[in-house]
């Protein structure tokens, strides 16, 4: 089962890289990454609403009161993340950007999992996992700075 999720996640990584590179390309083409991404977010919002309504539950809105309001800032984070990436890709290239982004994600995910924060199952940081992060950081540096 883990292998299936691993392969699915690899595929999602492909989609994410292509998606963000497309955003960056459109922003550079129209010379306004902010407006291009605002348009993409509007299209995404309509899509999210359509997908969300396929699982309509009247109780959903009542359960929102049980959610810590700080968790809703994830929407802000997502929007700012995509805006920043779209602006940075044309300047530094997709390879270096994604390696750095991936390294930041892995380090943060390991910390979240180590402490079980945000609902992540607890998975301690081990020496071998730390070595993996060091290798990832080295790879990110090579991809980003080697010419």
C-alpha cells in the first residue's frame, strides 16, 4: 500500500511542478505574475467549489465551529506560496526552486511528524533520516548553484 501512495505522490509532484511552472510562464508572458495568479486562483476557486459540492453535507457548516480559526490561514499560505513561486521561477529556474522547496518541505514535515503536530502520526527523526536530509540539502545546493 505504501508503494501505491509513493507512486501517487510522485505523480502529484509532477503535476505540482508543471502547474507552478505554467503559472510562472503565464505571469512572465503577460509581465504580471500577480494578475495571472489571481486569475488562476479564481479558476481554482470555482473548481474547488464544484468538487466540494460533490460531497455536500448540511452538517459541514455546523462543524466549522470546532476548527481552530488559525488553521484557516492555510488558504492564505497557499495563495502566497503560489504567487511567490510564480514570481521566482522565471528568475532562478524551476530546478533550483523546486529542490529548495522540496528540502524545506521535507525538513518541516520531519519536524511535524517527530512531534505529531497538526495531526501527523508521530515518527521520530532518526540518524538515517537526518542523513537523508543532509543529502537532499546537498543535492538542492548542487542543482541550485552549479552551472
